[in-house]
């Protein structure tokens, strides 16, 4: 996940970035459930390889080459088509063997500096594949499902494995593709699978793709991405996945409400306006393309050498991958695609989530003690948010308080 504004951004993600709908309070009735199509044992091998010492944190050219080859091999086994018909004009990493030429059909060069001979050197590579739609009337329309595969590499002698950030998302991308490709009837719209490079460098991979797509960008009817789906917010006991973007589409809000969740997973629909740009969805949001961003939030091992596979909750990651798969299939099969609209935020869900976070912090005191100042703050946040919920309305002053308190919570507690 791209770090945008340090501690305050983490705070916003942790507490205030949850305005659209999060059914986590005792008042919320449980929704329908469905059995996950993707299992933990399917996700685990991908994460363990991509976050292994061999791949050195997926930052160097040689390490990212291994990651790209691995992902493309998985897609070829599944039977997906390469997204990019033309081979790169220049590829310094591979000999032009038949295998290299075939690999290049899945790759989009992100150009960088100009070499002495005037040719552009590759700054990075997006990789993409696609599954043709089954409905002749809708097959030209596209649903993108994505994850970034780059990470931080080796720094000051320390390896940053990036198991949650974002090998977990790539595992979703591979297993979601496998499920869709194996279904008896393909989705009505075409599904495009993209593993973006350079997300950790100002989202440059997705920015380049959106500016140089292999077809008119208007054909994209929904963009979905996953970034960090294998842990829990602040390591709290909070079985939630946060979903950003549905505030921009009534159809997506309806979809997330109606399709249900795998057992043991809570879905919190989040508005994106408070957190800003956290991952590759920002590129498509700026083009007013309906989007959804799935994440379990930051944790103590975020952007650290301790982000290792053994710390992931693979069952949770598999549930989230199954949810994304179902959302993708549902959107691809609807007669009409999601539409972009003015943000619609269900304000009372913000204090509900803030109340839940504050309550969890107080419950976790035996394991993670609070100072007297922290406890005073958290207790007041819990009580005031409860008052807003009981009043069944939130004023502008209430919301301004909520934002301020959320910032104080992360700055002083998380």
C-alpha cells in the first residue's frame, strides 16, 4: 500500500475513513452469508513464494522479473489470454527467446530514462491478462480486478517481504482468475486481471496504464483492487474488510448489501473522501470510473521487515478474495453496469465504527495497556459516539468532532 501522509493517513484509515456503511454495532442485523469459493490453502503458496527471501521484497529488477514470471505462469495455466498484443520495444531483462516473447505479450512497459542510444529504458512492468465476456452485446465492456505486486525490497540490510502488502492481493488475483476461468459459463462482460508495478512509487504503474490502455478507457465499467487483505486493523480483534468507493455508485452499494459475505467476515463500506488516495484506485477514481478498494487496514508490521507470511490470516484473506470474486461476477453479469454519481454517505455509520474501535481498544487493555491520557481520550470517544448513535442523527458539528477525535486517536494511541 502506498503511504500517502504518514501517521495522519494511518489514523484516517484506522478510524475516520468509514463513512458509508459498516454493520458492526450491536444494532446491525446480520446479512446473508455464502460459502467462500477460495480457500486458505489456495492462497498460501502464492504469498509464501512472493514474500520469500528469493524475491527480495519485489523491488529490484531481477526480483520483480521473478514475480512477473510466476504470475504469468499461473495465468497461462489457467488459460487466460495475454492483455498486451505487442512485445516491448526494448526489454533489457530477457533474451528474445520464444518464452520471452510469449511473456512479453502479458507485459506493459512503463518507460523510464532515455539510454545513450536514444531508446527508453524500462522503469517497470505492468502485467495483464483477460477473460473474454460471453455476451456479444456486453463483451466489449470491461471489469478490471487488480492488485499491485511490487514492494520495498532490501533497505539498510533488512528484507521487507511484503506478505500482506501486497502478496495477499496478488494471491486473490490469481485464485479469483482461476475460479472465473473454470466456471461453466463465462461472465457476460470481459474480465481483465492486472498486477500493477510501482504502486509503492506514487502509483506510477496504474497511472501509466490508465493513460495508455490497450483499448479506450471508457470501456472500463468497474475497477476493483485489493491491497493488504490478510491482517486486521491495528491487530485488533476486528474481523472486518473495509471497502472504499461504494459511495460513488448506488448500484455498488446495493451489490455489497445484497450478495452477502462469507461466514466470519464483516464488510464495512467506506467513503474515500476522508482518506484520499491510498492505492491504485485513485487513478480510476480521478477518471470517474466506478471503483471498489478492499483492505483490512494498516497494522504494526506495515512497511516493516516483519510483514511475513506466517503473520497472515489466510482464512480471512480467502474470505475476502471470495467476496471480491462474487462482486466481480455480479457486476459483470448485470444488464446495466455501475454508474458514477455524487457521493452518498450514510453518516451514522461513522460514529458506529468509531464507537466500535474505541470499545475494542478498551477491551484490549490487558494485552495493550493504555496510559491514563489515552484511556481518557478513548473513553470519551466511545461515549460521545454512542450519544450520536442514540440520537439517530449526526450534525455538521458532530462530524467535525468525529474527524478531530479520530486524528487524536491514531496520533496518541495507534
